C-alpha cells in the first residue's frame, strides 16, 4: 500500500522484545518502508532483515525524550506516516510519539486505558461489566473500607505490567500494610505503592479472548482457556497450557458477548486485543481481569492461526497501514473451526530436543533458548486436551526448570 505514486508509507515499529515477525513482513509486503526500533539486548535476534529498511537499537534504559529525538532525526530524511508499538510496554510511548509528530492514531490518554489496569477497571466497571472489587493503594481510608467489605485473600497487582508479573497474593490487612511499606521504601519512584492496586481474589478458571477490531466492531474473535491460571504458573512453576474453547459452547458465546461490550466501552476503533477473564468457581460468573491492545504473548497468535487459519499479526498490520481507511479494508477470511493448543515451559537445556514427541498433530515447535513448547491441532478438542495433558507430564520429567517469578518485565531481558 503506497502513500502516493512517489513514495511508500514510512512505518516505524517499536519492539522491546523479539516478536512481530509476521507484522514486519506484512508491512513490507504492503509496500511500506519499514523501520524497526528495538533495545540493544535484542539487536542480535533473528529479525526478518529482508523486510526491514532500518534496524535501530536504542539503550535498554532509553527515555521517552531519546525516542522522540530519534524520530526527529529519522524525519529529516523520511517523513514518518505510522508509529506502532508491537509490545505492551511501548503502547503509551508510541502514542506520545504520534502526538509529538501530529500523526493519526490512538491518543496517549486512550492508550493508557489499555495499559493501566486501574483506569481500565474503572471504565470497564462503569460499562456494567463484572470486575472483581478493587482499591488503589493510595488512600488509607479507601483501603480500610475495601478490606472491611471484601474478605481476604486479595491480590496486589501492578497497574502497568503484563500477565502475572509483579502480582502478590495477600491474606490479610497486616500483610497489605507490610507490602505497602516495603514498596514505599523502593528507590524507583514508579515502583512505589500508588502504582499498584488491591483486588479481590477470585478462584476459578482463566480464559482469554483475542480479537481483531475494525471500525469499532469485532470482526474476528477466538476464545481459549488456560490449563492453569497464569498466576499459578508464574509462582509455582510447571507447564503453561492454553487451548481453544469448544466452538458454540455457552462459555464461548458468553465470553464473545462480554468482549464485544468491553471493546465498545473502551473505544478502540481499529486494531487487535487480548483480554483475560476468570470464571468464578463459586457461582460461574465471568469477571473481567485485563485487556491489552496488542497480540497476546506466549505464542497465542500461533495457536490461533493453527486453529482458525487467521494470523493476528498480519491482520493487525493491514489495519495499521490502512489507518483512517481501515473501515474499507477487507475483513479476515472465514476462520476454520479446528482446535489447537500449546504446552510451554522453561527448560533446563539451552536447546531442548523434542524429537521424541512425534504425534502427527504437532504443527509448531518453539525454538527459543531455555524454552520448550509444542503446538498441536486437531478437528477434535478432546484430542488436543489429551495431548497437552500428556506433554505437560512428560515435560516435567524431560525439561522443566523453575525460576523465581518476575517482579518487573525488564528482568526478562537479562
């Protein structure tokens, strides 16, 4: 897709971690000039250099000012048309850059709704969607009222981290005040208590819904269930599992309904989303947990493509490149209704050998240092879950390594 007959669209992609290869390739396929900005630690990854016109590494602790000055430098030779963050941690940064350059796209205030779990939860609750009770770690009176009204246990969550990073389960008020004191003694100001909130702990099964959004409407969605809640995997170790939910099931229909209402309430016009919900063991109610305006991590895109034939990275790239004309873009093809799932774990070995896992349903093998993972596909959900359960047990013997849970996302880069 060309900006005009004289030049292609100039697209700048912010990529903190190594991901989004299909997004990058699709941008080049659409005729764009592609600039990828990553961190120094990621420079040696296997980027699709045949689809990248410039690959730039900034310091690992680069500030917003450094990024904006870099954009100034890039703009001297090539006028920038799109700035897109492919990672959770760069979404607000990309919006600030767009505002500085007066480019179209989601504003920083709207981007923050998909980044900060506190305004996200407030806006979701205001839309009538069920959210676990919560209170920011800001006002003592509010916290006392919350702890008096909501029985423990509770979860302390960072307002702006992904998955289960930085979460703590607490059992009572004394532990809450202890954690707050510990946080407020930290050297980094943005790791102190006001950057966290306290929420009711809801035991149950955790689900994720991944979707593409075009002109404010969900045009593709897929619902999956985690084998164990991500919090349990992060703190207890073991294999991570996710698989397609039964097509046409009551749970799938209800999740799709809530997800459509959620996206409308948060005002996303074009893009992709990854939302998580928990189904209460007590009464079967679905509670909203969080949503991000990006492709889900942990090879979720590969699982969804195996089941449906839809590649979320490519669909997202088309929407971003179309920009204000996204409403006119072709919608995704009709998805397949197969089933797929992943079993994934940290591994003791640097390059785990999965040759002994030879079932015909295996369609993808994760290739990442000290990680082991397999994606399977079948027309039958029962076969997918059977294989995932078997592999999780075998991984425990063959590969699994356990490390302390991450307290901040930057630790994944070390």
